[in-house]
């Protein structure tokens, strides 16, 4: 594995100019000029839908530059596959999710993305419990308890939900009671005897929370007399540093026997470079990566690794790229703002959804509404430079596609770091894609078991 990781870091360093290029600065910093000349020439002269080839595993005969094709092939060899495998051994469906009445209570008002995630995550966690039996499961960032309800009522597992927002815990408890009331009407006593109502605990897990504090909270919530218990830890998209915090808590608690989590928001993780005064960071975690200066990942690199490559690919392939112009509008706005206020790069503007026929003037007015930039002279929006920028909107799509092509490598490096960190602490670890990436872009689960 070390050879593969060294190759990954080498590629990361070679193309750091691409990964570290913030798309807002495309026109301001002339990112296009940083591309190799043969890439520029090819990208200027192809239909945009052909850019989708760069985001696919197989090659098309489109005469791409040789070095660009070499990069694409090397990337596919190095990054962790994003297509989920539907193996029989990873299948453990919950019968109650198909019940004609109760299925609506389990997933009421749940969007398709969340539906897909919680049902698959529950299945994986139930399998983990079957392979590594525990007394209960702790669900971090449980929200209103969708995952916990499937585990508790569907699979009959005791779940303790850690959630920092009291109103979400209140909603979760109310939904629990409604489900139980519905079940009493439609299930026999035997069919519901396995039910375990989730326990909802309002508490925040910090990077500085000690295992003893965490265990004391669990004992109190579940009314346990001592520490003679075993549990598993699960987290569905813990944000930023929370993923690494779950890993440290798992390692710090002897009673924790398995860990299942799917991370997200890598750009929010702290690093030595961004937070030098902090004792612990979100990346890197492992000794292997910590000893390699070239492992550092910029905010821009971590941010692009969170984007939906497959969805972007589909839009390009279908020729549905008109609304992808929103990046060019924002980048053109950035140049105007920074030229007037040089010290105000990357200021937050309002999110504006692209609509057919939207002009740059319309976009800008909506984006700066309520900000200090609202008073800018509207004539700036029609300057010669702005017109040139807007005419080059296809370049920004090409450049963004190249960055997306690199994104899975960045995520894989983060995942490999987490894997090595757990392995260095004597855990058995596997990382695999479990969600459809078109529904859930952050689709890799890290599964760890203590020997």
C-alpha cells in the first residue's frame, strides 16, 4: 500500500496548481493560463458534452492530449472506487420497511437521498452487530432519529442517540411515539416484541471530550450501573472534525467494539497548517501521513473533493450545461468586487440559482442583495473586461471538470489516512462505497473492528 500512497502524494504535488485553484478566482488570477498549452488548445475546440469523458473510467477515441489521458488512467488506478457493490454478504434488509402501513412512519417526510442513506446504513450497522455483537449502538449526530428508528424498531437494536440540538431530540421522541402507536394498530404483540425505543441524549461531542465523560453520559442515559457493556459507534455524515473525533472516541473506549461512519465536509477539518495552535487536527491522523510534508491538503483541494462528480458528468453528457454557467457569473462578479475592494476576496454572496435567460445584471443584483456591494455602479457590469470574462464561460466549465477529475484522489488520500490511523491502533479496517454516488456523493463508509 505504501507504494500506492506515495504515487498518490506524488500526483497530488504535481497537480497542486490545479487542486489549489479556487474557482472564484478563475478570471482574477487567470487560471486558464496555468493549463498546459496542448490542454488549452484541445479544450477550446471540443463540444462541452465531451468533457464528460474525463469523468468516466473507460476511454473514448477523442484524441485527448497524451499526458491528460495518462493522468486520467493513473487517477483511476489510485483512487478508491466510487461504485457500490451489492454483494449478498452485505445484504440484510429490514422487513418492516416494506410494511404497507409502517413504512411511511419510518421514512415520513424523508427525501430520496436521506431515504437511501439511512436504509443502507441501518443494514450495514445491523450486519456489524450480527458479526460483532454489542449491547447497544451510539448514533452520533442522530438528528430526528431516522437511522435510530430503523435500528431500534426494525432490527431490534438498542440505540443511544447523541444530538446537540434539543428541538431535534424532541421531534425524534414524538415520532417514536407515533410509530409505536401505529405499530400497536397493525402488528401483533409477537411482531413488535423486538422493539427498542431509541434513547435521545442532548449533548455535543467536542474534540476535547474525554472517553470517561462520554461513558458517564451513556451510563446515565441508559441507566447502566457500571462499565461492563459493549457498544458500537455509528455516524452518518459527521461533518468536518467530527469524523476524526468519533475515531478517537472509538479507540479511547475499551467498550467500543465496532465503528461505522461515512464522513463529509472535508474542507471543514482542521489541519496543522490552518490551526497550528490546536493540539489535535482532523487531518492528517496517521503516523504514515504525518511524517510526509507533501501530504498537506489545501482548503481548496478538500473542498473540491466534496463535490458530486457523477451528477456533473451526467449534466455534461446530456448537454444540460447551460445552468453550469453559474460558476462563470460568480467568477466575473468576483473580479468586479475585488477590483473595487482589493481586500475583500471571497466574500459571501447570496446563493442564486441559474434560470433560463438570466443575464449577468440579474444575477449580480440578486447575489449582492443586502451586502455592501449593492451600491456598486451598474456600469461596471458592462465593462469590456466583464464582457470578455462572460464570453469565456466554457473555459471555466472545462477547468472545473479537470478539478473534478482530481477530486476522488483527494478524498481517497483522506480516507487512506483514516484507515492507516485505525490500523496503526490495531484495528481491522475496510473502506467501501455503500451509497449510489448520484444520490449521495460522500458514499464511502469506514468500518473498523477491534480484535
